[in-house]
């Protein structure tokens, strides 16, 4: 999730993260206003100035609390927060991906929000969800995003495909026809860079979840099942057919989004959060969103991949109460509705309602898809989930390069996962 802000380079973020281990400002020590540093990727994905306005409204209401935004693309933010968590030098408030929570909590880098909610007499029943470990909350999802299928309608029409694919067979057929239109256009993009292996979550396991499958059984790895094999076989069939954009093995999510934005691929599985970015960079792109295709004949509710803009508080900050006051503000009914509307996401406060009249029409389309399906992301809360994705990614790459069979790859991935998930 990705747009580089000129104001905050990755190098600058390294320094900022390293500098905030003391948690708070010198002004606070002198009895002045408290300055909270908030590192996230959200500001990079929202329309320019929108997030700053929300934060400025908070500081206007709370003149004794200042918020210093550290905004950078998702990949850069993740890299710096992983480093900061290991050294316990996280900024006061942090944007979180659910995949990071288990590791950060075990490192003692993020604090128990349950205690802060109790101390603040906060009514947690208004929260749509919480990410917990051993009964303690470490992350609150602020805005939730589904990952539907993005489709370039002009490329589909040019390929002679009348309808958006709803089954795997239809998807493969459409991808072949789009790829056959010539030039450098391909049917689908698959980001498999092992440095940021979330393509396994968003672009591979999504085929499994869309057909009601699971990669776990009673909380344990279950990667050698027919359902998982069928999903990987399908990805392999797309690769064998030559419909995947070149460079998949080193492609990052931001590259996938850029290729779709530039009209180089006909279909991608992507976050609703990128609608603003795509339309800004290519206002003329004629695209829509749809439910992920399922296995032929599947009649159940389709799993819909999702991710969250989660929020947490550093365990090392000296200003936990002030930090939680800011969290409360973001989770309040009116502000949460406003934030989810401009982000094209779904509110983390279940009493908040997005303003569909002010959001992109595709947001309402995606909301209908969301209501008809089941949110699915089995990586959330798993230990070392990034490592799990990476080990699966490495085995999948061997399959796609003809160096391993699907069965052998899944068996080895199962062994690797079993050493992590006990």
C-alpha cells in the first residue's frame, strides 16, 4: 500500500523511528503539550490533505496533545516498524497490519489496549472487532478493506469477453483472451517478492478462501488438503498459460497496482484503499470491482480477503493515556465514518455508517460484495505470519519455475509451518 510521499522518505522514517524510543516530547517533560508520533501508511493512500484535516481537528479539540504524522508507503512503514519493534523504539502510536501483531506483542513492543480501555472507561462493545492474544487486545481495526477483483472493462471488451468472470474457468479464459490482444498486456498480475510476501495472502490464498477453503484445521497448518492443492494448481495453470505479467517472482504489491493503473494487466486482486490512487494516476481508466471467482460449481458463501488499517500503542511511550485518547477519537462514530468514507473502506466502529453519497460508487459495489460473502484472512494473529507467507512463497516459486511439483511444495511448506504454529 504505497505512494511515496516526498516529505517523508524511507531514510527519514528510519531516523524518526529510532528517535522516538523515549516516547514523547521535551515539551511534555517541561509541563507543556505532549507530542505523539504516529507512524502509518494511511496518509499515503488517502486524498492529499484529508488525513491531516482529521488529525488537526483532534489537536484543535485537545490543545495539550500534538500529533506528528510519519507517513510513508506500506512496505517502508512495515520495514521500519519491524526494526523499531525489535529494538523497542516504536513511535508512540503505530498503524498495524494484523499479520504483525503476534510478533510485536511477543516482543513486548506494543501495549495491552484492554487495560487502557478499562482505565479510560471505554465502551469496547462499539468496536466491530479487536485483535487479541491470550485475551488481551493489542490492535483495534480502524478501517477494514476488502480485496475484490479489479477488472479493466476496456481490456475485457477488447478481448471479446462480455461478462466479468465469476468462476476459475471463466477467469482463465478471460486472462488468455486479454493476453492474446498483443503488446505488453497480460491477463493477471501476481506479486511474489519474498521481501514483502503479502502476495501469498492477497493474491494466492484468496483463491482458496473464495471457494470456502481453509489453510488451517483446528488452528494447525493444513496445506496438503485437496482444497489448497486445487488453489495452487489453478495459479500454476495461469502461469503455464502465460497470462501472468512478467517479473512476478520479484514483483511487489505496488508494482501490481501500477501495472493495472497503466493498463498493462486486465485483472488484479487489490485493496479498495487503492481506488483513490488508481483514479488519481489514471483518471481515464475504465474499471470496476467484482467478487473473486470461485471453483466451478461452488454455491456457498465466498470468502473475501480483507485487511485492516489497525492501530496500536507503543509499550515504551510515556504517554499511553494521551495516545489512547487519540485512538478513541479515531474510533468515535462520526470520525470513524468520515475516515472510512474517504478511504473507501468499512468502519471499525460498528455504529458508524459510511456516507455512500460522498464515496466512490465502487465502494457501494464492494459493500454489496462484502455483505454477500464472508470476510477471510487466516493470517491475522498467526505467529510469524510474514515468515509463514515467505516460506510458502519460496515453495510456490519453485513450482512456477518448474523445480518442484505442487505436492512436494505443499508438503515442504506444511513442514515449515508446523515448526512455527505449535
